[in-house]
């Protein structure tokens, strides 16, 4: 029987590869499938954060309320969720998809979504 020797550096290399793959998967959000202007834009930050500035035309559905407000997402062709850094929008996308909502795009930070809308408007 052969013995497999795994070194600490080997384990670290595997962990590093897995993290890179995970981060890459998180950053691929399909955000250019359809123009954002044709999307249901949802800011998942708190009402206080939303009131300090958001994307024009966006609705505020805080992450803590996503699951209880699933019906508001049903029937939408494309949904763009976003927040301050992309963490809450990642979780919002996961919750929506786990509840059968399709066409969800993680827009990441709200400023990125605003910039993308502006860029698409100029086309």
C-alpha cells in the first residue's frame, strides 16, 4: 500500500487554489446579460444607508427582509441586487435563488451599478 505524504506547503497551495476559484466565482455576476436599465434594481442596504444615496430608480429591500418579501421579486425578467461592498448582495442573490427566483444579478457596490447604468445610457 502506498502512503500519501501531504506537506504543509502542499495543503496551503490547495487552499490557495480553492480560494482563488471561489473568489473568481463570486466576482462573475453575469451583470452584462441585459441592460441594467431594464432590470428591477434592489438596494439591499438598510433604509438609513439607502437614504444617504442610491441608484436612481432603485427600491430598498433590506437584506433582512428579502426572504419575507420574495413575492415582490417573482415575475421579474432580471433583478440586480446591490449594497455597499457586495457582501449583502451576494447573500441576497443566494436567498432569492434558493427561493426559486431566477434572473438575479449581483451588482456589487451601488456605485458600480450607478456607473454601469450611466455607461449604458450613453450607448
